[in-house]
């Protein structure tokens, strides 16, 4: 069996350190017990035709498993779950519920948080950003309030075990770390904290952060 | 076998007619040959606790298959593919490639188009929107240019057959219909046109539009 390879950055600005999406792949590998190696991008790799053939948008992560190459962090963790037989329940319905959580995280929640981060981290001094920010925070809070109500006292997205739905949603909620917003949704904050306290997460985070030391 | 039920709106503003996400579910059902019925939301259904238990954000669609309930349109089409054994290739790698296309559509492309639509359709007269619009169009164009280069002369996302990755990406590209942007990326425009020309799509679109007549 070939060792999985995942692309990562040798450096990112402090606001992104510990949040880059190769973290999701590292975490999934650690949870599944699949060994992996990182491949650090250098110089103009992101713009090269050979990298763009593997990742249309020039981003990380790309997974390579022998000759097989895959992009989109969520698809990679899906592949790791199917390959390992872990992190995903059996059965048509519970599998679909897991996929529901994956898309809830990456389509119903993350884009709104990302847009807040576009304002706060990339355009804080722009006039449009100052005008828009209060409404964008309300959009984020609306999503979190709805999710918090639905989530209730669940421990995990599906049943009583950790899946790739939880892995993705926890990483999405972490993207609010530059704000105090999540503290107003205690069950979601506790959920994020449970995710972050997993030994596999801690190993994954340490591995990404080691590049920036 | 129970008939699938999908929630939909009895009316939406003209700019949303033909774009509401139950279209994805109708289209997948039509492609897979699974009969379905629509359930039109009424009055305050979207805000009700019983609906929010099925759909945290109060949106459509919700799928019901007997006692099983599912939200997130992408997860629903995944469920339809797994249930029917259609619209998804066999094999670990091609399945993962399909999921990659699904997330590329809904996380790497759609949020940027949605943000342009937040400006153009919901906030056209706001000062922040006028200031931000040129940059937001460039963000969208950047994604489309990258995708267009990667897509090249492919006919489908995976191999030579239509999958749920194509179904989702075509619906995402349709969300630019109020602009002329897609015309600048002829291979993507042709891809959208191929999707829209499928008889199953036409039946799905007609069924959604019939509610607004």
C-alpha cells in the first residue's frame, strides 16, 4: 500500500496558521490510522500547469495515493473514510446523513463565515467592508442560531460516533476563532472543543503548525 | 417502495424561479427514474419547529422517504444516486472524483456566485454593494477561468457519463443567468447547455415552474 501524500504550504500568515485545509486531511488520516506524508509547495508551484491539472484553483490540499490524485478537502476525507472503512457509518440512510452534515458544514455554514473573514482578515479597512460587516455578522449568527437549535444536545452529527461530518463542521467552526461569536452558541462551542480535544486532531494540528515554526 | 416526497415553495420572486434547489432533487429523481411527489410549504411552515427539525435553516428541499428525512440538496442527490445505483460511477476512485466535483461545485464555485447574487439581486442599491461589486465579479471570473482551463474539452466531470457532480455544477452555473459572465467561458457555457438540454432536466424544470404559473 502506497503512503498517502498531501500538499501543504511551507508558510501562511498567522491568521491562517492552523486553519489551512490540509488540516482536514491530516486529521482524517490520523483518525483512520492511515500514514501520510506532506508535500510542501514551493515557489510558483501553485500557478504551474502541472499543479493546476491536479487542483484547478491552485489551492491545497491535493491528495495523491499512488497514481490517483484528488482535490477538494471534503472529497479527500470522504475517500479516506471509504478507503479505511472508518469515520462513516454503514447503511444507506446513515451514510446520507453523514453527507448531509458534510454539505451543511461546507455549503450552509462555511461560506457565510468565509465572507465574514473576507471582511475581517482581508479587507478590514475597505469602506464596503465597514458598511457590510454588521449585516454579515448577523448572517453568520442566523446560521449558527439555527444550527444550534437543531443540534440541541447531540454529541455528534450522526448517532453516537465521530464521522467526517463532524470533522468538517468542527474545522468550519474553528474559522471564527478571530471573533467571540461562537461563545454565544454554547452547544456548538462545546462541540468544537470536543473535536479539538481529540488526540488525532492534536497530532494533525501540530503537524501543520510545525511548518510555520 | 414509498414514493419520495420533496418540499418546494408555492411561489418565489421571478429572479429565483427555476433556480430553487428542489430542482436538483427533481432532476436527480427524473434521471434515476424514481417517482416523487412535491410537498408545497404553506404559511409559516418554514419557521415551524416541526419543519426546522427536518431542515435547520428553514429552507427547501427536504426529502422524505417513508420515515427517513434528509436535508441539503447535495446530500439528497447523493442518497438518490446510492438508492438507485445510478448517477454515480462504481469504484472507490471514481466515486471520490464524483464527490470532488460535488464539493467543487458547492464550495469552490457556488459561494462566490451566491455572493455576487447577494449584491445584484438582494442589495443592488446599497452603497457597500456598489463598492464591492467589481471585485466580486473578478472573484467569480477567477474561479470560472480556473475551472474552464481544468475542464478543457471534457464532456462530464468524471469519464464519459453524467453524474451527480454534473447535476450540481450545472445548477450552480445556472445561477449566473442574470449576467453575461458565463458566455466568456465557452466550454463551461456549453457544459451548462448540455445539462439543460437533458429531457430529465426539462421535466424537472417544468415541474418547479408549474408552481409559479
